[in-house]
C-alpha cells in the first residue's frame, strides 16, 4: 500500500531469514534497517540477546534479496575511540557499503543501564562522522538519535565533516527529535537544501542534503569544496 503511493519504503523488523527477505522484496520494500550497534569487541558489553554474526547474516540476506541496506551504530555507550573505529571498519568492509549509515549519539534515558554513562565528547562524535565519510564516500551518513541534545554548532560541524542526511520527524523510536522549524532554520543558515520533495507533513522521514548550491568551508564532500 505504501509502495503504491510512490514512496520509498524502509523497514526495521529484526533478524531475517532468506525467505523473509525475499518476501519483503517481493512486497516492494526498498531498504532494510539493521544496525550493528557497536564494534565486535564491545558488542558483548551491551547486547546479550543475539550474536554479532546474526546481524551480519541478516545483512547478507537483505543484500541477496536485492534490497538496499541501512546499517550503522550507536556511539557514546562507553566504548573507546578504537572501538568506534572498529565499528566503522566493519561497516566499510562489508561486501557492499551500506547505502545509508545512521550514526546515533547515545541518548541517556533515565532508568536505563546507560543513564549514568559519561557523555561522549562532541569532537569525538564529529571525528566519527568524518571517518565514516572517508571510509564510505558514496554512502548517506545520517545524523540520527541524539540530535535534539546537540547544539546547532555541533550539528554544523557534523555536516561539514561529512554528514549529508538526517532523520526528520517528532520522534526517533522513543526519544525526541528537533522540530521541523528548528531544522529548517539551521539548514537556511548553513545553505543546505533537501535533495528530495517536501517532507514537512511526514510524521517520520529522512532528508538527504545537498550543499552544492552554496559554497561551504570544505570537508562535507560537496562539489563546492573541490
């Protein structure tokens, strides 16, 4: 039904078998989101319900079915810089780079095991974005969870470092997201423009950004920086 409207479709449904992936592809699914969450070396510190290889196997089923992958992770969970680099290394050495690489900055939710964890240094987050862009030059590097807690200045640094997409809407799962007016004001200040049609009425969508219309300071991968 959604596909019939002419919209791109993306689903997050957990682990998939080959048969399930083929069924989703036949139904018209374009993208499948399945994050690795962390580097293999840190994974057991935060997740106990499934193995890392299970996630890699699901991504393989998605690729084999002919769907595009949306795969990234979460930073700021207490991992080291080397472990953040390890996550990006795994993503960059998959058989195909993910079309979409969401980078989530941990939102410390009260009552959860990581509520009292130390906040990730903002510059470490920017470095993570920059390395993702270098390692996966054709992927959409998406600023995802945690944007509501970021200043405009931090978001701008992320865009200049190579982020070229955001998740747009009132909420990301259970945590808040910047409202549409704030995003539009920030994009206007930075000279960023949405690549696709108006999504202002959508409850939840992603926006891919184009910086080529205005000269930028470099590092974002746009033609103006060449």
